[in-house]
């Protein structure tokens, strides 16, 4: 196997591949395709150029076979190749010098044409590892976990958040009224839904002004600073303009649907604002749900953290979405793990989707930490005794687990938690 430069100027990426061919041969094809080669050696591809710039194959570990091809390949069909279908984990090493501090090109290198290779019937990017010097060439979170705690005044414990529901249809003033209710209920964090950004019935400029008027009034009266993540997903000019307005109005956070904005836009937004960037991952399931295609969250969050985001969604345990609890746990731990040695770049994992007081124990047990944002939409807003009781039920659940007490026992002296267990527990 070809081994690329043996210094720290290498980016390593792990892949799961499926192929009817020799996996080691396919790994070499992958390395050439994503660096200095093509399907056949060409005149300009000198030995010196290959030694300097070709990606290397550092590891091929064959796994158990597949019973049938996961994906079709017209190239293999034209050649009459029909299995057996071999699976392997492959590690490639890409010279940093090929890419530079260029996030879109890094993504294109580790996750580009590889998915279209005719030799494979399965291709999944599993993990990316970066040299520390290379990681430092990209943006760090402007606020991260410590900054979020400082801005909200929540020095310890999980941040309790919620989502504005209904997602779409309320006017700017109606949204502000709900935000006022949620502030009074005692939440630390409120976010827009990903499908409500700048609708005609509640233009974002109007919504920001109306909402922040209520947030400031509550802050002036109580001293508590509730963080609101305004969904500014749009073209870059609009996002920068809306981020500026949020900052002028005294806000601390903006949210973007990062998959649809793109790496360059989020990088540019990061450099234009000191606000917390709340990265919503909607669409990630398209990249991840097929176990033989797409990419894992470890690789996904590595790329987005290089854009300088502060929070990342990881979904929730026993939630309403398709991810297994193990995947959610690993995703949250990935967010809390530095991307390179000696770099303080952890981001706040944001748990959401079907979360309520009853999912707190599993979340706490999985993380072993309360450096997280725990968001309950229906789990707060649908509490039979109102949003304030919903917030209190979640806080009571966290108090229970931090004191090593079961929710059932703790609820004997916590009526809000008891009602939540009875009401939501009957629906899960």
C-alpha cells in the first residue's frame, strides 16, 4: 500500500466501502481519484508529483461480506461483475498542502467524487482526523460552551430550552407574546423552528424587534437573560443583515440550517458576527440513514465545527426521529471532544426531538455531564398545567438525576414532574 508523507501535514479519513473487487485496489483508486490521479496514469503525473501530492492508503481492514449490493453500479453492470460483495474499512491520508485552509475543498476531498466511483456499491465516510496545526487555521467557536453560559447566566447545570410552537402561522406580535410567556416560564433558551425564518406573515425584521422588546423587558425586570436563537437562514447578505439587527437589539444568538446555507456562507457569517451560531442539522438524515452511504456524525460535525459554529443539534434520546440512542450519544460526545490536541473548540450539544422530563435520566447517564442544551418543545408547551409547569418539570428531573434519585421518587414532592410523568409517560 502506498503511504503518503509521514509527517503531521496529513488529514486522515476513515471509510466503509463495499465492492466486488479487491478492497486494497479500490482504496488505491480512491486515493488517486481524490488527489493527483485519475482512472489512468497521465503524462503530467510524474513520480515526483505523486510522491509530493498523492493521497496515501494507510489501512485496509476487510470486514464480513454483504449478501447483496447495497447500491447499484452501472459501471460494474457493464463489466458483468456480480459479486461476491466485500466490505472493508479503509483509511486514507491526504496531504494538507493539497487543500490549504479551504473548507469547501476539504469537504470535496474527503467526501466528493468518492460516492460516484463505479467500483463501489457502498461508500460511507466514518471519521476525519486533523493535525492540530491545521485545525488552528480555521475559525474557533466565538462563544462555545463557556460563552453560552456567560451570556445566559447559567453557570452550571444543563441549559433548559424550548422551541417556538406552532412552527408557522403566528404574526410577529403573536410570536413575541409567546416568547414573553416562555421567558416568564423560566426557560434559559428559546429557538425558532427550522421551517420558520422570514415568512410573509411575520417578517424577520419585525419579529426580531418585537421579540427582543419582550426579552429586554424581562431582563430589565428580573436580571435573567433568556437567549433566543433567531432563524436567519437565507442568502449570506440577508443573514449578515439580520445578525446585525439581532446584535443591535441586544440578542445573543442566531440559528442557521447549515446544510442548505453551505460551508462558505456559514464561515462568512461566523466572521461577521460575535453572536452564538446555533447550527441546525436538518437534512443530515439524508446523508446518514443508509448505513452504506453518506457520512457519520463524527465526520459531519468535524467539517461544520471548522466553520466556527457554537452549538450543534444531535437529536434526542428515545425521541421522535429515526436515530438510535447510541448514535445520539456518540454525536453528543463528538461535540464535546476537541478536534485536535491542545485546541479548545468543544461545541454545545443541543438535544431536541420528543424530549421531556422523562428523557432526562437517560441523557444524564449517557453524557456524564450537564454541559448541554436540553430542548423540549411539546414537553414544555404541552404540559397540562402550562409552560411554567413544563419548565419546572424538566428542572425537577435534572435535580433528581443530579442527586441520584429516581424521577418517580422525586415526583412525590414535585407535582409538576408527577403530572409530566403521568401525562407524557402515557404517550411514549
